[in-house]
C-alpha cells in the first residue's frame, strides 16, 4: 500500500496535518487517511486520481475494520446497525480505482475500510445531490481530460458534535480539490453542512436527527479555521476569488451552491489535458 503521493500532481500538494492532536496515518492503494483515535474517525483523507488510467469496477461492499488499529479506536459496524445512518465514504470509492487491474481492485477494496467512513444521514435532498455532483465533476474532468487530481476530504470534528452510541457524529464535511494549472497548484474548497434543524438527540437506537444538507463553496482558509488542520500550500493555492489583502471577515465567506454555475475558480482553471 503506497498511500497518497504528495508529489503526484508534479507540484507539492501534501496531505493535511493535525498539529497538537494525536493521529495515525494509514496508507492504502492511492490514498491515505489521517485517523484520530480519540474521535474514532479520520480527520482528513487524501486521494490521487489518475484520469488516464481510471477503471470502472463493481462495488465490493466488504466493509471491515483496519487491523492496524485497535477496534475500539474505529467507528465500526455497531454505529450503523439498526438505523438509517449511511457509511459515508470519505475517499469516494471510484477515485483511487486506476492502474493495472490488480492495483485497481486493491484500491476498490481498500475504500471499504471503516477508517474511510463517517456516519451521514441516509436521506439526501437536492443539495446533497449537488455534493455528489461535485465529486462526479472532479472525477469526470480527470477522466475526460486524462488529468491528475488530488482530492482531500474529511469531517469537521467539532467539540460539540452530538453523541450517538458513544461516537460524536460530525455535522459537517469538507472537500478540497487540488489540480495543476499554469504549472502551479490550484485548489477549491467546499463544505457540506447539515447543522440546521439538528434538534435534540433521540434515545437509542434512533440516530441523531441530522438536518437537511446544504453545499457551499468556501475559502480554503475557512476549512482550516473550522477543522484546525494545517493545510500547507493548499491554502495559498485557493482559486476562489478573494480580495487581497484578505480582510478577517472574508475568511468566513461562503457561497451557497445551487448549481455548478455558482462555482468560482474551478471553472476558470478548467482542467485542460496536457497542462
């Protein structure tokens, strides 16, 4: 398992770090997770996507614990049984599935470790479809233009997340797309928020009543602020239009996405083959 390669794009795009927090990096085929044993979930994931050698494979759905960690440090099957919570892939199943047939099969299977999952509400509204559409948009651009992409994803692990079966369930998720444009790194950041209408926790076995999903494009700086992660060069490479110098209030600016036309930065740095 070679894991995520920070030089995959030809410009440095390292995996996020979590300073001051105990983490374990777990390498899989073409991707890595930065696991937080105290939260039993990944703080961040990073996947390399090679659009020139993507393969279309069937799902395995063979969810399993990672034997490199104690079971009690992972959010395993007990979190998802007898309720409507989804095992939400952090690294999307199709993203690392490239290379020779055996390599692609390993990557496909590796995405079904519980260390690559986080509980998400099973009912998704229109905006949840947009979040999935963003994943398709990134992957399709890689495949259509034989491009290389790096995608970073994780939950926002807040101190006041609601507890369910001993696990604090994240209410928000973030994603950063990384690409090479003009010989330099470019990034765009997104936030999936389900905090509205969260309400009080219900008694077990009911999961937290997670609210409707809303998708935003946000400055990468906002993701750093919410998560406490060190995003390194991903921060300065943000292609979202932000005035310079950046006022303090601008760091929290967010654009509600209702269609792809609302996205800034990514389309202006359209993923062109050969760049």
